């Protein structure tokens, strides 16, 4: 009985030319979506548990599903370098990495404008927005540089991600947001401390002030 052909898990399977320092750097940049998903949103669920953040993560999952569905329907091949990279079995249009990062950057920007103080005040929000868009563009460039996609494929991914982010943001903040208080007060919400901070202008300052007040109150009681 002949052995079945083996296939690698491609989650972090990113290749670059040996000795190419730029390629090595861009290979790590190409993994940013993985870091955001496994690090950022998992950490957010455990330590923040805010409904806006959960909807953000859900939107990314839905957008990835849409992207993969379009790939399966269109079935456009990757560039010729796919043979060397061992990714010819998967389709290239649109680029999922590009779509993910542009969804993230767009939604992140819209959310930071809605909750301008979440990142430390109105004067600082542009910094994180610039970083998000810079990483999105760099990720898109990395997929072309490393040979995984064509310019048309990453451009399609960027447009799709931006459109989906705008659409999902509208749905969340015009439809779902009306159910946030119900979720917050539900049994599951109270059990897992799920909260809605959409109505708080500056979340960091709010939590900072309350933490200081609680400590002061504790000291006063112990005196």
C-alpha cells in the first residue's frame, strides 16, 4: 500500500530566498495577521471582553470566510513562483493576507474615531492609525515581493477588506449596538464579565480614574 502524499500546515509556512534580508523581514511581516488573531484578539477576550472588540474579531472571521469563498469560486492561479513556494494548490485572488490587514486597518480607524480616547486621547489616535495602515501596506507588499501573489491579487484583497470593514462597521454600530445592553445584562454577559464601553469617550482614563478611586477608597477604609 503506497503512502499518501504529505501536506504541510501553511499557517506559518512562509518562504523567502536564502540570504535575502529584506525577504526575511517581509516573511515576518507576512505573519502579522496570525499575530493579531492569536495574540491580539485572544488576549482581548481574556483581559478586556468588550463587545466592540468581539464584534471586530467576528467581522474578521466573516471577512476571511467571504475571501476564501470568492477564491474557491474564481479559482485564479497564483504567480508562477507558487511552484517554488509549494502553494500552487491554493488560489490567489483575492489575497487573504491583504484583505485581512485592510479590513483590520479600516475597522481599527473607524473604531478609534468612535472611541477616540481609547488609545490615550484625541492627540494620540493618529499614531496607532498610521501604524495600522503602514502594516497593511507592508503586508500587501510582502505578498508580492515573496512571490505569493500578483499586484492585482493583493489589490483586490485590499479593496475587498476595506469594503467589508466599512459594511461590517455600519452593521455593528447601527444594528447590533442596540442589543449590547441586553447582552451585557444577560446571564452569559454577567457570568463572563462581558461589557460594552461604547458610551465611554475615554476608556483608558475612565478605568484609570476608577482604579485610583478604588485604591484610595480601600486605603481610607483601612485607616
